């Protein structure tokens, strides 16, 4: 039997909110929510994003997260165009800007906008009221104030399934909501998950990452990519328990926070028997990285040493070692963004640069991780080569290479560290 423990201090809700959740498509409880007058008065802060005016009140809001919201809106709109319908659950809506943008820009048929903090109610209602609540007899949106896991589980219990679920949580809390989110998601639906736990991705809290994502993470040079990979890996594990398979359509890192956001598509079937979910090994001595499968545990060695389990080897996992993005999906996002006038102008926008860089990173020949050019220069004892120069050289030698959207002075390549060191020396005239 499914049970749920709620923390009253987290909820602090009014008596009307403690009633059992009912399906907004079948009942009129949303009307009760809409006329409820919160006694808490919020300050007013008006902001415009993509031409949409909204109020942030005293909610937690970051201007810098606009790009993440753009990516979410584009992906939701693509789903609507493909499937002909779009029901969105915004589990932690804050001031409601994401919900509002899903309604206006993605053309969502229905949005359940939830935030556990009841004091945000006035500002959420004010923002969403820009969209008519009803379209004929059908509701376009509903506002609730429950802890996220409760609303997800209640939707599952009532078989009220959604096409798109947005979980914009703090720290590593998203791992707590994943199983419930997959349970109330339609097959072939999308989950947009978040982590802001930079300490775990940096290998500074290995037991915390083990508890949250099932991955023991050690310090590695590409820590911020590991943040995306442990988030995907945790989702893969939770979905597999339920008999589902999830694949990332795009993975986005932003330094503010930091913020790790991943869009996942869910279907039936467990993870295939391949190397996409395993371990990553880094050699501190030579800088080489390699993927390690479950069957290779206990046999790990680096080409620079004949000794198994050398002290220079650092292993993290299990986590996602497969592609971070789908090239076909990123291309669709770019095309839609161009139709909307978000990209393709004379001056290349941040969103356009990001999507094009993600497309470059989608080359199937590219392995996990990235190589920082400062590390290459340090090992080669040369000046740091320019990204353009070293990438051109790598391409001429037949290697795959791209910039990384995660680190500005780093490249992704299938050339081993030893090869990069050799090229750096040649470019420096050594």
C-alpha cells in the first residue's frame, strides 16, 4: 500500500487545502481554490519575459533561469504540435511564470499549477488570470498548494495523467519526486527535472549523492557534466523500478546556482543491456578518462599503468554515460525557435548559441566529459592553445571535437589526453 508522510511545517496550509485531492477535470474544487482569499499580502514586482508581463511578488525568482524556461516552453510546444494535446503539471510553480508561459506560448490545454507555499497564492492567481480559466466547459488551469509529492501521488491514484511534468526543485530534492512523477506521466510523456546540488557533482558529498541518486561521486575535472549525468542516472534507476525506460532529449547546465536541468522522455521497457548506465574512471596521473561497465568492475586499469586499481584512478558511478542530447530533438527546437523569432537574428542570441552548441555536443562519436585546455597546457608545459586552433587540428587528424556548453575553455573530443598534449606541444613549437 502506498503511504505518504507529510511535514506540517512545510505545508502550513489552510483547512480547505487539506481536503483530499480531486481530479480538476471531473470536479469543481478548482473553483473553491480560485475564490479563496489568502490573508497574506505579497509585494509587487513586475517583470517582462518574452513579452509576457508578470508579477514575482516575494517568491523566489531568478532572471538567469529564463533560458531554462525557454527550453521548457519550446519542448512543451513541440509535444503539443506532435501529439495534438498538452496537459502540464508544474509541481513547484513559484510565481507561476512557467505555468503562464506553458499556457500562452506552448498552447497547453490544461496546467495544474502547484506550489506548497500558500502565501504565493495571490501572485500566482494574478499571473494566470491573464489566460481565461475556461475554454468552453473545460478548465485551462487550476492552482493548488500541496507538497509536490502529494499532488503527484494523488494524480496517480486518480489516474489523472499528464503529458509534461516540470519539477523545478532545489538541491538534490528532485530524486525524491521522480518515482511519483513517472507514475502520473503518460507514456511517451516528458519530465523536466532540476538539481542545484553542485557539492555532490563536485565529489564533495559522495554519500549524499549515493543517497539521492544512487551514485558515489568523486572529484573529477568535468564535475558540472557529472551533475547532469548523476541526475539522469538517478532518473534511469527510478524509472527502471517501475518498468519504464527514460532517455534524455537535452541536458542543460547553467553556472548560476548552479542549475542542472534535464528533459527526459519516458516509455515502457527497462534500460537495455549496454554501457549507457555504468561508471566513469579518471586517471589523475595521465588525465585519461574511460567508461567502465558493471562487468569490468575489479578489472579497471589505465593505459599509463600496468597495475590494476592504481592509486591514481578515481571512479564515480553508477551514472548515465550515454548521450546528453538528442541531435534530432535539438534540431526541432532550433527550427521552432527560429519560427518564433527567438533565434536567427543578425546578432546571435544566447539561446541560439546554446542550442547550436548542444547540437555539436550531440555527435555520437563524442564520449562523456570534457577536457579543459588549461589542464592540457599544464600537462604539456606550454601556453594554453586557443580552442579554435586545437579543434581545427583535431578535425584534420580525424578526431571528433566540439566546444562544451558547460565549460567555456574546454572541448569534448574522442582524442585521448595524450593526443591533446602532443598537439598542444606541436602548436607551441615544442
